[in-house]
């Protein structure tokens, strides 16, 4: 296997990796490369052949290419081949890749329509094989792909080459992995609506491109990116086949690169500067891999696992173990709002003021309940003034049949609102299969989610008067992947913060895919806070970050860990369950444990198990938080 590393810290990396400040920076670099390719080809009267991807990842790239076109870049000499398309959905379906490409790029540039190639997902099965063979021929006839753009799925797929795809595979019909279908469930308003099959270029087709650039953003991709870059080349992880390509690079943002060895275990690839967090990480990792409690680690354990250096600086093991054990112990608290009248020198949150104003920001209605339903309940029962700010209505996530259920009820009840319900039912009925929701339907769907949020908040002891429905305009005016946050959003958030002047803010979204609702909300929070710098309350405000759905913070990053009793877990699950529109419409009996409340329970239990395994007390479940101090 060839190694491409350029420095000691990259020694495990088998593909060149470039890490950019953010997704915008990486997309700009690639857009510039594409523009240069198109111009160079045009200058010698040739065509530039691009392989294109869809999904959230390349949205920024396409925005930049549209801009470049507006500023004079012509696509008249460009030929494109898209990687894939779902099988069995019409081109007008909102999730069809043909429609996506039109909206994101082709409708805005001067590419000749006959130069655009996208696998045809509407063909019946018997015609698919010939179509795929023809697709390969068309690529060949165009002279092969000059530059192939890729994203990566959490299964390690490139295109829709799911685990099991061979390096030689060519364009064909494939079955989608269940994780891929789950990841697409939000866009299709339910997993049962996600097609089971797709047409995709093969791994071999991709590898035949003269240059390949894979883009990835957000912490959810970090694990699979690291495996593709550093792990063995295997059909079990199709993106790892890229290791054999002579001119391939991964362009990453910092969160997507965070699981590479040079960041996750830097002591394995050279000398490190032992910051307190890194020290904690190394000890926790050592204890975990040896399955020993922290206090039972011995000097030899450190020496045998690349950590002799740490011992020299901060050992012996006995002292270091105690230091880390105490640090972990001090993250644990049953008082997330601070323990009144107690010495708080070793507690995550300060004691004063005893009653705090706690602002809990939830990007979409269930986010805060999923990650911190137990803490919501704790904060209210410990007498703090909790305000739950629902930043986005979540109306995009309500399936039509759920709305219909509510409207049928309202229409039958009669009275003043029946006319509105009947109008809504009428619009629902007239809505074409793939039409976007009308304003009225979106508004009614928002009401469904408001009702669910009220019910969930009540389960956690939060009265409905303590809920602010912010309905940030970027969401109300937008669609998934195409949000355009602006001044109005920042102002709404800044006003909310200034009016409430909280002692604590709970927030999330920093490490997500930048086009997700959570990440957009987090960047708005960052901007709103920067505008409020200097306000008296800010100096006395702590910001706690809760983890995104389905995850917990890694233990070395946890600043506050709140154990939940078995009955509090029950309260939390009840609150999550009350978001009825978000339950699977068609739960898969073959995949138990995948409903949101089940995942939340598993996550919190597994954190409790991890604390226990490190030698700390054994709790039922634990919710985790990181402290954030904005730069
Ligand atoms: C899309 C494609 C897929 C995506 C991957 C990541 O044409 O081929 O491999 O690149 O599923 O999707 P996003 O970018 O939505 O995270």
C-alpha cells in the first residue's frame, strides 16, 4: 500500500488529506480548481468532463459555481456525469437527483442540456442493465472523467456503492444500506418513503476518473473518513478503495478530520504538547482499551501504549491516575444549575445565584428533549427559571398524513377553527404528490409541532408560558439544504438573549454538517453573542453545549455530566415520545432500538456505563455537556 503522508503526524494516512478552516474554504478551493480546468480546456478547444455528486455536501460548491458563472465563467464546454439516482422516483420528486441538480446548478448555468448525464431512475428493471452499460459507454465516449467530485455516506459509500462493493464494480442497480436509508429518512419524511434501490456509477467507474476529490463536513462523518483514509482497503468500506487512486484527495473541515490519528491519538504519531484535555483523553483511552478502571493503571500500561512521554512529564501513574479520576469525578453533578449554598470550587456550575435564568435553545422542537430532557426536568424542579426557545418551527418535518389527522379532528369539532381546518384539508388534497407545502400547510404543520412541544415540555415540568416559538425566518422561508440565514435571524436571536439575560444558555449544533438546521442555528447564536459582547449579563453567563442527536460527547470533552435516576429516564422518554409526528410511521421490526427515544436511552445508558467502567459510580443514565466560551 502506498503512503502519501508528508509529515510524521500524517504517517497513517494513505490518501492525501487537506483540512480547511471550514466547508466554505474547502468548497472555494475546489470551485477554483474546477474553473481553472474548464478555462484550460476551453482555451484548447476541448471539453471538461466533470463527475458530480448530490446531497448536502456539495451544495456550497454549486453555489460558488453559480456565482462564478454569473461573473463570467462559461460552462458551454462542460460535460457532466452524475454519480447516482434513486430508482423508482420521478424526476419531479423533491428528492430526485435530477431535480436537485437542476435547482442547484444546471438551471443557472449555460451548460448545453445534451451534455448533462444523470442515471435514469424511472426505467423499469428490465431496462436498467442496458441503460447502465450505455452510461459507461457515454463516459468513455466523452473521453473519461477529468475530475470526479464525491461525498461520503456514514456507511463509507461513495456514489451509492454500499459496503460490499468491489473495486472493479461498474454502473449498476444497487440496494441501499439500512443506515443510508435512515439518514435519508428526514428528507423523505419517513424511512418507509426512502427508495430501496438506486442506480450508481461503480467504484471502478469512479477510480477511472483522472482526478478525484472527496468532500466531507461535520463530526458525523469523522469516523468513516478516518477509516477510509487510514484503515485497510476493503470492500466493506468502499471509500477506502480511493487509497489506490494516484490522484485523489480528501478535502475536510476540522470536525470531519477529527478522528484521524494525528488529532485523535496524536501521541501515536510524534511528540505532543500535553494539554490538560489531551492528558485526560490519553488516560481515558488507555483505561478503555485495557478495560481497566483509571485507578488501576500502572506505569507499564502507559509505557506499553506510546504514553511513556506523558509519564515522564506528569507521572508516575499513581499520581496521574488520581488527577484524572478527580477531574472525572468533578464533572458529575446532580445540580446542573449549580448547588445552592455549597462549595462550588470543584463543581461544573457556580452556586450563585441560587435561582438562575436558564435559556434552553432547541434548533428544532425535539433536539433539547433528546439530549437533555433529564436536565430540563432537573432545572425546573430545582427552582430555576427555565425558558425553552424553539428556534425553528419544524414544520418541514411533519408528514402529510399526520397533519391530516389533526385537521380531520379540528374540522369535525366544528367551531371557529373548523373553516381553517377544512381549507387546510382542501389544500392537502390538491397538493400534487411532489409539490412543496403551501404557506397555509406549513403554518398548520407548525401548529402540530407546537402542540407536541407543549406536551413534551409539560412532561419535563415546563409550563407553556415558558416556551418561546421563535420561528426563525431562515427556516420558514427555506428548505432543507437551501437555508439562507440573514440579518432578521440574528436580530431575533439577539433580542431573545438580551430580553432574557440568562445565567445559563444550553445550545447545540457546532459540529454538525454546516447546512443542517442545528449548524445554521449555532452560527446564528455565535453571531448574536458577538453583537452582545459588553452586555453586563454576558460576563455572568455560562454556555453549555449539549450533543447532537444520537450522540454523547466523548468523555474527555465532558465538563458537566448529569446522572439521571431510572424514573427521570422515564420522564425524558415520555417527553420525547410526545413528539408524535417524529415517530417512525412504519417502524421496522427488524431494526429495534432505532426510534429516537430508544437511541436517546441507549446513548445516556452507555455514557453511564463508560463512567462506571472507568471506576466511577454506577448510574442508570447520564446526560453530557461541554462548556463553551465563544472566542
Ligand atoms: C450523492 C452520493 C452520496 C453522497 C453521500 C453523502 O450523489 O453519491 O454518496 O455523497 O451520501 O451525502 P450528504 O452529502 O448528504 O451527507
